[in-house]
C-alpha cells in the first residue's frame, strides 16, 4: 500500500513539474490590408445640390466597413450611396442589411431606418424602415450608418 501511494505521489510530482502552456498574443496587424480609415467621396443619389458628405472605409481581407454620413435636401425618394471605388459586394449572399439613423422630410425617425446592399452591387440603398419604405422627395434628408459588408475589389 505504501508503495502504491509513493507511485501516485511521484506521478503527481511529474505532472506538476511539467511546464504550463502559455498563450502568446497574436499580432493581427500583418493581416490588415489598411491600418487606418480611408476617406472617400461616394456618389450619392437622392439629394439636390451638393449635400454634406463624410465617408470613410476600412478593408480587412474580404470585409468592407463603411462609416457614412450624408445630409442635405431631398430631391428623390431614392437614397443611394456608392461603395468605395473598385469595390463590389460578394456573390453568394442574398444581401447585407443594417440600421441607420435618419431624417426624413426634416424629422428624425424615431424607430430608425435601414441600409441594404445586394450581391454584386456597388452601392448601398437606404430606407426609412425595415419595410423598404422610401424617403420623401422633398425636405431635409439625412442618413448615418456603419455598414459591414462582404466585398472584394481593387484596393491598391
């Protein structure tokens, strides 16, 4: 019996003596295509004159992230913003969608609107609700969103 206990204790000592594995941090920066947001000027449809536009994007592998703000006077029910030059939404998905903060005919939406971008498209369409209801063709119009889209393109 003493011999068995000694053997068990020796095994425990060997287990304790083994080095505990360590977790090393991974440097993801080498996988990033762009380390900073890149400003771009999208073509916008649905505003008269020249609306105020702020748009930036970040491209990581096949993931395109767009931060966009457009405000001005509406002249159409269509509200469309182009992707950065050279980019296209990936095929094989029905569509990408997300929420927006928006103003329609001078009034901020209380429930928010939505953006949508379908496969192979080069633009994002915006609506005042998730039923795809269009904006008014007059008055102040504003959209603000962050879109995360599977995309590919020439980003060089």
